[in-house]
């Protein structure tokens, strides 16, 4: 699991990506509903991913994150000095213990581009009240040329240009 966050003045978002043992990529992106610091947002991203791993009953998990502070606090190399981070750190540790076989590894930002993009998407493009951005993949197959006219009409999309209004 790769995780990251993006915190701006008014909004924050998280992104994480699970890569299964078969190579399947499962991306997730969430908006955080309260303003928070970068470090709290990083912990939130990690915790959301850990909670999903618990729900999926993943008992073996490799975690990659670019936050040096969060990763080193979880590994025990850094002390958690800010009281505001203690509940997040403690809860993340609890989830990690529950999962059992977990490895943590710090990765440079350039190796975490997908989750960075998901977090940025969640922090900038969500609408009020929206908590998750759905990422869909789709492949459109054009209608068969041998279909009758009525069947072809089912595949059409109407496009209209909006009326241009002089803004002056």
C-alpha cells in the first residue's frame, strides 16, 4: 500500500493505492472534512488505508509512504513530540499490530506519484459534502456499422454549445 496526503488552506485530501500480489492496482481518494496540518493529513491517509486493509482481511501488508516524520515515528526512530499527533500515531500502531505482518518503508516523492495525484485530486476537486472521489475506468466500443438505425441512436450523445453571454 502506498499512501499520501495533500493539505491546503481550506481542504485536505488523501490518496492510497493497494497493489495486489497479482499486480492489480486499487486506487482510493478521500476528502478530509476538517482543516488539518500536513502531518495529521499523512496519518489520516495511512489510517484510512490501514482500515481498508483490515476490512479486506489483509494479513500481510507492505506500506510505502513519503512522509519521513510519520514513517520514522511508526518505526520508533523518531519520538512523537506533538500531543496532537499522539492519537493518530497510537491508532495507526494499533491497526498495524492487528494486521500482524506489516513492513514500513519510506519512499521518495518521485516513487509515490500516483498517490500524490489522488490526494491532490481529493483536496482540490471535491464538492461540499462529498467525501470520496470515484475513479472509474471505461472503454467505449463504437456501435457496429451493421446495426439498424434505431440501435445506432442508443449510442449517440447530444452535445450543445452554451449560449455565449457578454460578461461586461
